[in-house]
C-alpha cells in the first residue's frame, strides 16, 4: 500500500464498514436478549462468535490503517510492497468471519457432501493475515536508528498481538487434537481475548495517540512500553472462571493488574494534559480507561473479582472494547482521514457518545440490578435501543471518509 491518503482513507472506510455490520449483529443480539430471539435466525451463542470475531477485525484493520499511514515518517523508508495485499486480505477475512460463524459457530457446516468447520477456518485465515502484518511490521522497523514513543509502543503492541494470536490459533488446534480440558481451553481463550484487549489494543492505541500528539516533549516521562507489556501478560489469568484459578495465580495476576493500572493512570494523565489536541471521541474513549484503573483497585479483593467476573463481564468487555478502544479509534480515524470538520462528523460524534454512554450505563446497572428499583428487562431494552443509536452513528460516520480522494 502506498501511504497515499486515498488508499488509507479507503481502509478507514472499510474498517468502519466492518464495525457497522458487526455492530448490527451485536444490536440484533441485544434485541434478542431483551425481546427474545426470532425463530430461524440462528443460535445465540453462534452469533456471539460471529459478532465478537468480526468486531476484532474492525479494531485490527483500523489500527493497521493508522500504523501503516504513520510508520514511514518514523522509519524514513517506504512500506513493504505487499502491505496492500495484506490489508486487502485482512479486510476480506475479517468480514468473512461474520458469515462463517453465524450458522454453526465453531461447529461444522454441511456444504454439499463436505462438512466444514467454517468458523474455525475463517478465524484461522484472519489470524494468518495478523501474522502477515506482524512480519511486514518487523521488516519495516528492523534496524531503524531511533525508536520514538509511538514506535516503541507499537513494537510491544505487536509482540502482544503475537502472543494473543497464538491463543486464538490454539482454539481450533485444541479441537483438532481433541483436547477437552476446561482449564486449558479457558487459559488459551483468555490468552487470546484478554491480551488482545488489554494488551495489543491498549498499547497500539496509545502509540496512535502518541503519534497524533507527535511533539514528543510533553509526552516525556511516560512509563516504559516494555514494562507495561510485561506486566500485562499475567493479567489475562483474571479472565478465567474463578473456580479454575488457584489463590497463588490470582495474586500474581491481581498485583500485576494493579501495576498495569498505575502505569495506565500515568498515560491517562499525560494525555489529559494534552486533551485539547485530541479528537473529541478519543477524549471520550479515555473515560473507559478510568473503569480499568478503578476495577484493578477493587479486584485486589478476591471476592469482588469473583463476583465481577460473573455479573460485570460483558460490561467490562464493552467498556474496554467499545467505550475505550472503538471510541478512541473512531476519533483518531476521523481526525486523520476525514475531510475536515463537518455536520456529518458532529452528528456522528454526538450520536456515538449518546448511544455508547447509554449502553454502557445499562450494562453497568445490569450488574447491580438486584439492588435497584428497575427491572433487568428494562435495562436490556435500554441497551438494545442504545445499540441502534451506536450503529446509526457508525453508518453516518462512513460518509466522513467519502470520497476516498481528497477534495482539494
Ligand atoms: C454496537 C455495539 C455493540 C453491541 C450492540 C454489542 C453487543 C453484544 C452482545 C449482545 C453480546 C453478548 C452479550 C451476552 O452474552 O450477554 C456481546 C458480546 C461480545 N462483544 Fe459486543 N457489542 C458491541 C460492540 C462490541 C465491540 C466494539 C467489540 C470488540 C471490538 C465487541 C466484542 C464482544 C465480545 C468479545 C463479546 C463476548 C463474546 C464471548 O462471550 O465470548 N462488542 N456484544
């Protein structure tokens, strides 16, 4: 991919298109939870796989677009030629997962006389394009004379993406090897899910924010990307079901999580000092990190962690993946590839913040519903309708990247 703006803008558009489709699927699930699934539309748990795998495609493609756009300025070299093929493949296979997982999830689908695990195949192909990206990234940064803050953060983000991808690859691998241990399955699931979310996404978005703020001066004094990455790795254990984690492992993970929260708080403070230079949605996304910091402090109490792991799991995931990561990314994409501030953008921003804020609150309150004077069904309905606003915002957002070529 040349780093020309039209090409990058096209991928900003395509990543948002994935968000629209995966978000519509999530919205469909939210209505299913509130009002019941319509018969004949597939099994809830299979559609969750379709939604979550495809959503990861949105964040991955958005980040790759931002990284490839900025990287040549730091390396002083053009991007490797095959980047354009890698980006096309990442888009195609990310989207394919939506249709491959929907009918049977990780199970097999009959096509003619063949029975194929379509979901696992599509996830494997999408994962392959992540490894391809990692290889090209290392080629692009190998031997560069200086490593500015964004590149340092991306280097470690890519290492965490590698570890997380191994976890993702393990899922179909374990199926093929017929390993049925619940502990092993959960371990690899959280190696994938949690290191992707609180590892790769966190560091890579921090890198993209640092690149946006660019002038290195006021960003000095940030905690080292390497320390942050190393402490993040054991925190994935906190995603395990409480009955499968020994006390010793809990304390290792919990204390590491506390250290991560301390470092994230410093990043947050530094970014807050430069808030006027950040896009509105990126500032909004930073609010999601406050939850991560607060949760890390509360989770030191094993009882609170065990309760939260059940009651607040979906809230916490969407705090990190939707409020923080998706808002921050959407803000950065619009700032980098939009055609300047427009009415479309203003509508997108306010609808997005309204919808995400309402869904976030409904999911949070859902964890405490037994103590509240409101029914669980009402909260599910609020979350469902809020999701329509989020998807509408994302649809409006598509217009911001059109046309691909600059108007000037
Ligand atoms: C329009 C915004 C979104 C809506 C309406 C939505 C909806 C949902 C719903 C209904 C579930 C199942 C909840 C349950 O089991 O109780 C879910 C799970 C999940 N979603 Fe989302 N979601 C949204 C955004 C995102 C984003 C942006 C990501 C990732 C980047 C994401 C990743 C996930 C994951 C990983 C799960 C859990 C899968 C599992 O249980 O293994 N979602 N979402």
